[in-house]
């Protein structure tokens, strides 16, 4: 499936609604983060063969997957991001499985394949984030043409530069921040 032409939805109202309350907190990084979310959702849904039964969950988890960087100003942002999505799920009555939302976020930086409950969805989101975090250097079976099409639809808008800036700002230096990020978010 990953070599078939990718379906790109340039409008995802749910993502826009989920991110809107955090626009001021994310600030100048908003356009970059928004497009990162759109890219990761696009890749994940491609790996999931466009399964509409999980689309709302994927959109929600990926909208929140890095949000702790801004809400908690924390380099070890997985647990803060998990807490924000679970709280909003409860507060707004979305009725999504809080464990699945938490697990998608918790495992999205796992280096090796995820195995366990909800493997299909978690693994699709994990692979999607690796593709985008590596700017297509790591493709997890996704074709170069699909990566290029997604990147053209949702430009980077400085997203990866903002990650380096945040590592420096929160960690005291890019090197120390990078080490803290790696220790705080990478799972084996």
C-alpha cells in the first residue's frame, strides 16, 4: 500500500479545531507544528489504508503528540502531551479511548517496531512520525514520491528549526537540549 499514490486531505477540520485553543501557546511555531500534524496524519492514514474507523483517533493523537513542548515547556514532552490529550478528551466528551490516545503518543518515537495492543494504529503513527521527523530520510516503506507530495502539500514552515531552537531554549544549549530530548522521548 505504501507505494500507491497517497491520498492527501488538505482540509481536516478536526485538526484545526483541536489545535485552535493552543494557537497562542504554540505562537510563532504554529504553522510549522500544524503542517507537521497534517503530514503525520496523512502518512499514518496511508499506512492504515484510509480506515475511517480510526481516523478521528489518529487525528486527535497526532494533533497532541508533541504539544507538551509548548504547553509544559518540557523537553521530555511525551507524558505532558499524553496528559493534555486525555484531559481534553474527558473535558470535551469526545469518547475516544484514552489508553489508545496515550499509547500512540507514548510510543511515537520508538526506534523499533511497536508490538502489543492496538499495534496496527500505534505502528502506523510511529512510522508516520519517523518519516516526518527525519524529513523523509527514513521512509518506513513510503515511496519518495509520496513523501514529496505530502511535503509539497504541507510545507515545513520552519518546524524542524523550531525543534532545534526549543532544545536550545529549554536545555541551555542545542547539545544539552538534544541529549535531554533523546533521553526523554526515545523508546527502544
